[in-house]
C-alpha cells in the first residue's frame, strides 16, 4: 500500500489536474502507474489466454482517455481509481464488442453463456452481456451495480471496493451475492 505521503501527493496532483494544470496530468502518471498496472492486471486476470490487449496497453489507453476529458473532477484518490476502473471497463467492453461483432446476432448473444456463467474468468460474450445489463442493475440496486463495475470490470479487491463504496465488508459480501444472482438470472432468461 502507498504511504501517507504518496497518498497526499496523488491528491495534490489531482487537485492541480482539476484546476487545469496540464503538467499535473503528466506528473500524476508516474505516481499512480504501479497501482494502475495492478488494477489492469486484475481487470485482465479474467480474460481469455492470448487476449490481444495487454495490461500495459490497457493502462496507457485508460490514462490517455482520462487525460483527454477536460472537466474531470475527483473527490479523492479512491474516486480516481474508481473512475480509472470504469474507463478500463469501457475499453475491455469495446474491445470485446469489436472482437465478437460478427457473432452478435440477436438472441445468439446470450446462448453460449446460458449453461455456465463464470464470473471469475468471463468469456468476451459474457463481458458484453454483463455490460449491457449493468445499467438495469444500477436501477434495481445502485450500490450493487457500482460493486459489479468495480469488482468485475475494475478488478478491485473486496477491501478496495468496500473503501470506494464506503460500506462494510459484510454489506459488500451481501451486495456481491445479490448482484451475481441477479445477473445470472438475467443472463439465463430466454
């Protein structure tokens, strides 16, 4: 875990970034790079072997996308990493969609994942399907939707996710159980 001094440095750089200091964007990357790599590794851990997008490419693409947004505002360090996780999610989903665009024909999208939904090592079809369901889950249970985004797409640990969401581990476990069951039911509905 980063030291308190390092955490303060991230916050200072985020505040400078928010105020329009272009140099802060460049200075922030070396400070958060290792944590972004860990986040990318976690995001990529469930991907199939031979994925054409590397963890390093995911970090660089996510940071590039974040740096191009003019009006970004971060509450704190945890919020920055939550936004980075969401950005990585978008990249992975976009990548999965482009890889499997020809296979996405109407009802065939959910057919391959009806028998066995593996949330720990999802297939690209599952990634796309869960991404499509995420907005509906957020309507049913906003915190469970955020949890899925952070854990499934962002690769955050239970502890990190609980910190970002500001909930206890027992609440997180309960929400994770609900979200998995809800998604499974939605994915297996004909």
